[in-house]
C-alpha cells in the first residue's frame, strides 16, 4: 500500500515519488517457512495492455473510476507487478499482506489478483468516506486508523500528503486527456466560393413565377 520511497523537494507541489523495480521477490517457502528470494520471469499477464484490461474490467464490476486506479498504480508501483516497498507492500497496487488477506488475495504478485484486491479496498474506502477521493487515498496510504485519528482529515504525514497530491495530479491529467478528443473535434468549414458570390437565392412571386438571384 505504500509507495516505494518519496523524494520531497520544496512543498508538495515539488514532491516526487520513486518506486524501484524489484529484481527479485522474497516469499516464504510453503514447507519450511523460510524466506526464499527468487527472480521472477516476465509474465504475459503483466504487460501494460493486459493490466489496463484488468483495470477496466475490475473497475467496472466494482463501480470505481478506472482512471483513478490507473493513477494509483502509476504512483504505487510504476506498473511493476513485482515491486516490493521497504515496508513490505507488494505488487501493482502495493498491498500489504494483511490487506491482501482481508480482500482475498492469495498471490499479491499476480496482477489480476492484486488489482482485484486493491480495487475492492479502494471501493470500501470510497464508500466509507462518502465518495471523498482524497480521504480514500489518504486511508489507502496511511490506514483507516490514521484518518480516524485526525477526525476525518488527511493525516499531516509528508508521505501521505505527497501521495494524495501525486495521485490527484495524475488523475487530473488522465481526465483531461480523456476529454481532449471531444473538445478538439474539428468543425467542418464550408469551402469559400471563388467566383465573387456567396450563395444563390430562390424567390417565388405571387403569380407563381420563380426567379433566382445571387448574393455577395
């Protein structure tokens, strides 16, 4: 659930977020219980197009804005399905193990499962906070307890405030991009006449005779 690490320069507007691409994954061996580090092979399901399809389908089922989910993943993991934060958050939507279990995720490094769990958690938070995206994001990053502690306000943590800012910024950009084609649809213009006249006008007299004239 945490972004991998943050670089805050001067104020939130200059805050940066960076996530490392995990070159290896640490998991507990099912039989021995020991932690085993492995290097995952690229999976076809982890391609950007496949991830976007999963986002669209999962968001539709849970009635969540897919652009919001895309913005979160961009900040959380930079679309790395094997990302692991220093605090143990895993996968595309950086689910901590307790949150993954809470929402039925068996393998947080499986893109489809991770997105399902992350979107379900996000939907829960949006419902909890009456659709307030900023509070939902704050709770996603810092936990519901932190938002409750500060009585329904974004906790005064630099990481959380920067997270809300960065996701909001990307969401705004994504929505403007999505609306751009509609705004920029070219208007068909009439080709100007080159004979010195603009149109021909038809007139019908009282006796039924018809005449035509040109107007400039």
